[in-house]
């Protein structure tokens, strides 16, 4: 840090010792002590401390006034100031909004295509689950390898500690196991209703582990979003008996599954935040997180295969034959291909869109927060319900629209608007962001 004292002209420009030019159209003449920091790199913002010395009276006494802050001066190749900060905040809000919209679209496609993929594989849902789990490892590592060769993924990113990724894999495997166990018993609208606890868990875990503090409009918005989804789903046929028929234990087990999923997303957010420090301001590529997380998830799924196959009604001793038959139906070849119409197109479309959805969701989490990514995913639920009322191929008769769909959708949209609203006097720089300590 260097300092100097220089008398500034009323207008025009002065040249600092480092070759930095300060320009201003109007300035009151006087002695200004300026402390400045300068780097030979392209610097967009010059912070200066002005010590203004003016005459205070006839006695010759002098008064010193100081003002610290960014100023609207041209530094090197551009002019910077408070407007630039507001511009960056607006760009960040727009980026988050676009990413959220993409996540919603991919989420709707993911839900619809999953149901379509199960049309040819209705006898082999466990095969589809394992194909997705182990197929993603190959796809993600392939993409990461290409990005590493292109210089996007650096050696520093690959050398990050692997323990958090091991925990991610364990959480995702346990969430899948508990979710499958509870899902085999629960039915109807109970699972979408119980899934709203996911948002509650994320808020609590963000407060505990990220030190995040939410504003009133954030909490109110999340509450209304949850209520909107519950109203939309619970108004469907037989929704009132679905929770009662499932039983308390299985409902609690499903809630635990969503707790594990929420912990997984908050841990991923912690990885991104921690990587910013370890990479000296850089950001870890999301395919590094996806690749290692998926690899360790596949490892733990292998260890849980005897338990998981039993949940799907497949004895472990018969699992090899089951997977072989599932592969034949997936490829739509052989004598077992009868009733597998739509394969392999529909399952492949689901896998492609599901990969895109996971990438979009993680990208949104990276640039915003776990709660924002959850809200975007939640918004896809009522849209998916509406899409299923359309005449889709392979699904036969379209579903009827729940009686409370419009009311629930309105409440959900109001909740999102309240969450995104930033008070005019608030300190938040952009919508879709939470304050943190």
C-alpha cells in the first residue's frame, strides 16, 4: 500500500505514480491525501481514503475530514463505481433465475419420463434404478475427463480431500435404501406430501451448519410453497387415506430419507464454499462433485444390494438372472422383449434427462443455495401433475386434475414471489439469496 499527497485540479485528470489515471468532471480544489492500492493486473475497482484538509477559520486552525469508499474514477480500461456493484448483483439474480427455470423444466421432464420409462420396464424397476446409478458413474467421469483435458478441471480440483465425497455417497445410498423401503409400503399422494419435509430439513441444516440466517419473507415464502404443494397433491383422489394406510413408522422412515437427502445437498454446498478457500478464490467444477459423489454412492449401493433387492421383491440369489432379463427388455431383444414396447427409447430419454436434471440442480446449488435448488425442484411437482392430465403416449387414459390444483398452484406461486422479493432497504444484493453470518 502506498500513499501520497497531491493537489487535485477542479476538473480533468491526474496521473498516480503507478500509472493509474483518475478522471472526474468536477472537484473542489484542495489538498487531498490519498491512500491507494494498485496491482499491475487489470484492476476494476480502486478503493481510496481521502483526507480532505480545509481551512477552519481565521485562527489558522485546520480540520480533517475523512471518507473511505469506492469512487467513480476511471481505472485502467474502464470506469467503476457503485453502479457496477448493482450491475453485478443484477446479473447474478438473472443467472440464478435462468438456472432455476432450467431446473424446473428438467425436473418436469424427469418426473414425466420416469413414468414413461417404467412402461416397458414395469417388471424391472430395480434394473432401471441400478442402470441409472452405475451408468452415471461412467457418464460423469467421462465428462470430467474431457473437461480435465480441456483445462477446465484442474489438478488442484482433483486433489481436494475425498472424505466429503465419501460422506455424500453414503448419504445418497442410505437415502435410496430408506426411501425404497418406505416407498414399497406407502402409496398414493403420501410420498409427495412427505417430500415437503425436505425443504424444512434444508432450512434447519443450513442454519446449523452454514450459519445462514433467513429473513421473514424467506421463511414465509418456503412455508407457502410447502402448503401449496400439499394442497395440490392432497386434493387428488384417495389422498386422504394414503397417509393413514401407510402407517406411522413408514411415514417417519420416509421423512428420515428426505433428511438424508437434505444433508447431502447441504454438504455439497459446504464443499463448494470450502473449495473457494482452498482454491484461492476459484470454484470447483460441478462434475468433480458429481463424479466422485456418484462413484462412492455406487460403491455403497453395491454393499447394500442384498438388502435393496429384497425390498424390490427380488431374492438376492436370483438377482443375476433378474438383471439379465431386465437388460434384454431394456434392449428390446430376445424372447423376453414381449411387453417391452417403447424400449430402449423411453428409458434412454429418462436417463439423459435425469442426468441433465442432476447437473442443472447442482449448478443452481453452486451459484445460489441448497434451499433455492429445493424450491425450483418443488415447483416442478404441480407442473408435472398438470402434464399427466394431458394425453401422453404409452400412458393410456390421462389423469384428472385434482380439485385443489388451481388453489394450491396459486399459493405456491405467491410463496415463490414472497421468497424472491427483496425489500428496498434490505442488504441483500439479489433475489433468490439468503443472508448469512
